[in-house]
């Protein structure tokens, strides 16, 4: 199995034991609209090949450590969550990250200095329809072009 979709399971209880039996072939996991507010730090340990994660419509007020600790993740879809700010080095452990989708973020107002620093593979940041984003610190994307051999940041939408 390479893709697992658990969308809409409001009673879903994810713990460190959920993926205790490794699923090394799993590349895509979707947990959209499951009523999640946080994740156990070790919940994804049994998913070493995870490349795409979608958690649309959950109630996260911060990016859970379990997500930030996924070094092989290439695409993160966190649209319609309750994040207020993207802090400096928010994604620093996620070296493989290529795409970040945070559309329709009702509370996201600030993208801090160096929020996306050191992400050499980053191609896309989509914040479309995140209407409260007002403060982009000037260094939010600093060093991206300096560290890229071929800069590929292709999208940044806020309308």
C-alpha cells in the first residue's frame, strides 16, 4: 500500500502505537477533517517513506512536532487549520520539503523572518485565500535563492 486516506474520521485516535507496525511503502497519508488538535510526537515513526501528508481542516494551532520531524516529507497540505503564525525555522528539519499548501487559513497573520530558510528544495508555497496574512517579515524567504543552484520558488499566493 502506498496511499492511505482516513479523511473525516472524527473519532480517530492517533497515538505512538497507531503505526507501530511499519508501513515502509506508504508514501501518501491523508488525515483531512479528522478533528485533530495535536499529534503524538512519535505517531509517524513507522512511516519512514512518507512523502506527502495532508491534514486539511484539522484544528492545529501550531505545526505539531510529529510533522516537523518528518525529514523525508516532500509535500505538506495544512490548509484550513488554525495556525496564527509561521515562526522562524518552522520547517528546519524538513529538508526534502518541496511544496507547502496553507490555503484558506482563517487566523494566519504572520510569516516570520526565516520561516522558510534552509529549504533548498522548496518550489511552492501556496497561501491563497489566507486573507489575514498581513505581516511578511522581510527575511521570511531569505537565503532561498542564495542556497539554490536553480531557484524554483514558483508560487506565493495570498489573495
